[in-house]
C-alpha cells in the first residue's frame, strides 16, 4: 500500500479542503457540523455516526445547516472523500479509526483522549485501546505551541478541562512563578459527560444539584500534569447547565512575586492569542464565553501570602471541543486560525 503523506503547504486562494466528520451525532460532533458547514475553506463532504452498523438518519437541529443524512461509519469512504477527518468518537473507536486513517495518508483532527498522553504507562492505564501513538501525532494546544501543526499527521485536541486549566496556568509555570502543587476545582455543564445517558446525567438527578466525581482517578489529571510539569489535584464537578466550564485554580507563587509580574507574564504569553481574553481581577463567568471559542482568564494575587487564585472559563463544546478542533485544523492547513470561528 502506498501512503500519501499530508501536504504541509497552505491552500491556494479559492481552494476548498475536503473534510469529513466521524461521530457527528454527539454533542461535539453536531457542533462540528454547524461550524464546518459555514467554514469558508473547509468543504464538508460527509458526516458519519460513531458505528458502522448504525442507521442513516437526519438530525432536526441540523436542518438547513447540513441537510445530507448522517451515514454509518465507513473508513474507506472517509479516505475517498476527505483530505482531513475530524473524529468525535469514543476513545476506543478513535484509537482504531485514527490510526487507520493516518496509515492511509489522511490527516486527522481527533477530539477524543485516545492520543493525548505521551507516556506509555499512563496511556495504557487511561486509554488502553491506544498501544502506540501514530507517527506524526502532536498535542494541539495552539495557545502554547503553534510550531508543529503544519507537519502533524494527527492533531490530538486537548480535553475541555485541561484546556481551561493549562491556558490559565502554563504561562506562570513556564516563567518559573509556580511553586508546589496546583489545585484545579472544576465545574462543567452536563454536555461534558457526553450524549450517552446515565443515572448521573438524568435530569432528575442533576437538576438542582452539584456533584464531585473522579477524585484521584480522572484521566485529565495526567494530561494536565504532562503539559504543566507540576503535580495537580484535579476535582471535577457536574453542575446543572447545558454547557460551559468554570475552573477555580489555587496555587502558590515564587516568594516575592507581585501581581504586576503575573499580569506581565500573562499578557506577554497571550499577546497574539485571538481566543484568550485576560480579564484580570474582573473574574469571568460561563455566560461570557457560552457559544464562543474564547477562554476567559482572571486572577487575584495575595502578595502577603504568595497565593494566587485563577478563574478560567470556556464553552466545553466550542473552545473545549469543536471550536478548538477547527482552530487546530486552520493552523494545520496554513490559514488564519480564526477562520470560521470569528
């Protein structure tokens, strides 16, 4: 079999890039359809469900946005009809489909966790369906490293929780301002749990309640630690909202660090980041970012004790999933990262 490696050159003016979606029936998948259907460079050719045997169906919410049916998963068709495939599949399915597509020369933007962890032991524990990472895999947090996108064959999009945590904390870690462990107290809307129903996501269980879960066992902990380089205590909570994430992050600063230094580091890190809005002491809220690809970050420093509290907000279905995936696609094909998102 001859493998055609992905092109790293930017598309010519007026050229459309054929893209496809696998997993278009889920929350993130439907968000991808809505965004890609109006993208000026991407041409959405086919949208598929998450399984080969699933029935062909139309989704009412996509009427007049994408009127073609959602068809069963078919790797051969993905290879034939798309240059880039967005995977919004469960981890085990992404591990199989993503590796197969890359082997056949198709570029992949993956929204699952299957390819996020570089450490073999951690990946085997949390994502056992991914024994190895395909050649050309990169972790795609654009705000911290844009250099590898053009050459990447598979872009692994960060999780929604890690995106909010890393955007808030990584500039401080990189500047050597963080001392000791970091505590991430995170709250997510119900769509973050995925579309498959469970007792935990049942309306009568979730409405009017807040619950913590995944203590000391959540798969996003090693992902945040991998990128941040600090020990992290991560506690996620489920709150009765349809979408959105708010994280309150507690950390200790290097002795003598002033608020002005924190502000300078943050603004320098994100001077050219179109989707990061730094709000300082005017702490952000989920309402400010819902249905957008923005991540808003605010903070307060107690200079007497050396403590800092950061608040980071994003929409888990856009900046935490579909929007970030399209931002990464834009960078991978060499166009403005804001294309189709602003």
